[in-house]
C-alpha cells in the first residue's frame, strides 16, 4: 500500500459485498476507482446482485457458498474470475497475499473464520461484523496482535471513538489517560413513550428507526437497545476497557456518534451525518482521508443537542450486556445467540417485544460459563445457547 499526497493504492477484499455495508462500500469505490481496487468480493444468497457487482468492478476472485451457486453465478458473468467456495473460500480471500485491506461485512457468526483469518494474516481490517467481536473478542484481539493486523472499527460509535483516540492508537491497546468511553444511543423509536405497552409493539413499529436506515434485525436491536448492549461488549474488546468504564447516553439527534472522556475532564468526539459511508470512508482511507459522497453537516442547523440517561427500568439490555461483559466471553456469546433467536421469533409474530430481553436475561442465568480458547468452542457455545432457547421456548 502506498500513501502520500492523498494517493492510495489499495487492493480491497470485500466480504459481504451484497449486504447493506457492502453497498455503501461499493458506492465509495465507484468514486475512488483510481485509488481502491476491488480485488475480491463475497456474496451468499443474492447471486444476481453478486454478478452485477462482479461485472461492474471486475474483481479477480469471488466467493460463493457452494457448487450450485457457481452454476447459478457463472452464466451471469461477463468475464472469468477465480471462484472459491464456502468458509474455506472466504478464508482464502481474506488471506490472499495480494489483498492489503479487508472489509469484514458478513452478518453474524458466518463472518467469524474469515475475520480471524484476516487478522492472522496481518491485514488492515475494516470491521463491521460485530458478532466477530461479541462471540470471539478475546480470540480476535489475540490474532490481531499476533498477526500484526490493524483493526479499524466500522460501527459508527466505535469508529467515532477510534477517531477520538490519540494518533497512533491501535485497537486492543489500553488508552492512556482514559476516564471512560461514552456510547451515544438514539433511544430507538419508543423513547419518551412511557405509556406505550411494550408487549403490544409490532415488528413494523420496531423496525421504524428514527435516524438510521438499516436491516430488520439490527432495527429491532435498536428498539430494544440490545444493539447498544452489543456495542458495549464490542467497545470492551476493541479498546481494552472493563465494562464499568463504558457508559451509554441517549442522544436522540445522533449527531455526536460517541465520545471519549479523558482523566483531565476533556471530552473528545466525532460528529457527522447519520450515513454509514462516513465511517466506511474513514476505514477505507485510513490513515489518509477520502470524500464520502455525503452531505456535510450544517452546524448552523443544529438547533439543540440533547443527552438523557438510559431508562434501564424499561430497557434492561445495556445492563444485561454489562453483566455479560463482566462474566466473560461465553456469557457474551449467550447474550448474542439468545437475542438473535428471540428477535427472529418476534419478527415472525411469535414473541411479544418485551420478552426479547427477558429471554436474554434467563439465558444468562441458566447457562454456565465455559472457557473459549478456540473458535470451535465459541461456535459450540453459540449452538448450545440456541438449543437452550428452542427447548425452553417450545
Ligand atoms: P446485511 O444483512 O445487509 O448483509 C450481510 C452480508 O453477509 C450479505 O452480503 C450476505 O450475503 C452475507 N451473508 C449472510 N449470511 C452469510 C453466510 N452464512 N455466509 C456468508 N455470507 C453471508 O447486513 P449489514 O450489511 O447491515 O451488516 C453487516 C455487518 O455489519 C453485521 O454484522 C452488522 O451488525 C454490522 N453493522 C451494520 C450496520 C449497518 O448500518 N447496516 C451498522 C453497524 C454494524 P447475501 O445478501 O448475498 O445473502
Ligand atoms: Mg452502531
């Protein structure tokens, strides 16, 4: 990779190219084709979208789940790239010696092995896949250190914190002079509606996020504040802080994307539009900067920036996450897995909204902690938590 005078020459591996983070990344690549080349891309079910991406950007390598996907994809392609399969294929793309930067944007546990592989291979990793940290933060941070990788958080809050840390900071190091980290939280669609009966909320209401446009699962997580809980756990691993040093504050305008409070009373933050292309552009260009095709924030239009405490009585998620982070890796896995199952049931109309966090609480109490020293143990713990949920909720 070459830097200097704003010029970059990056070979990018985009894992999860057909998703929402993938689309924002590709949008940036369209206007930065002179400096960032799409070396490889992966997709899973949306094979016609994957073909369209491939025909436009001409990556040398493509990953698909299996052989039938190759048969489906190949006739749609206007050139002959190298196509690799399954988890091993994703790992191969992430470790390719020609790749210097990896965007890890696969959803869920499926993204773990390739993210870990990129870390072991010492790549610069733009990390969107939060589950990689929540389920295997210890392992991932060890791999980052051992492989000499550079981790750049894409999640907007963590990206804001990273940008507010001293130049030269690397994720996993402790932060000199830190008092605490502040994650900002929009409060979700049900903030300030104490009269609302949470048991009656429909998936459509829960998915109507006030500030960000996102997928259904993450929108429900925002409404329950489980997303903020997951982000608290993410922050502990990324910035090497105990859970007691991570605070959450409701900031309905979502202009300040998070803050770092230093020991001397200084608060440093990053402000911007609610558009994922901003943190993505930061991670693609770092340590340089590049245009993100977004509208600049008009400071004169910011009428008033509000901050409120989280209503922990109605939304227990943040404190449950704190408990999980304090208990260790396997509790974090349980937190994530039971939440995913409960959200799926809620979206299918089979579980009341207010019971999502109740199930996570029950799961944390019922399932004993287990040592997680390798990826297979993390996956086994995840599977056990899901089996527990299905058995208990049947
Ligand atoms: P999407 O669901 O839009 O995209 C997920 C991507 O992963 C798609 O490319 C999908 O392929 C692929 N994928 C899904 N399942 C598998 C699998 N089993 N094996 C391989 N690939 C798979 O998710 P988002 O882009 O919204 O999010 C990606 C990650 O970033 C998540 O971890 C999320 O929490 C995190 N994130 C997202 C934010 C956002 O604003 N969207 C903000 C902060 C973090 P296909 O579509 O072809 O099936
Ligand atoms: Mg976020």
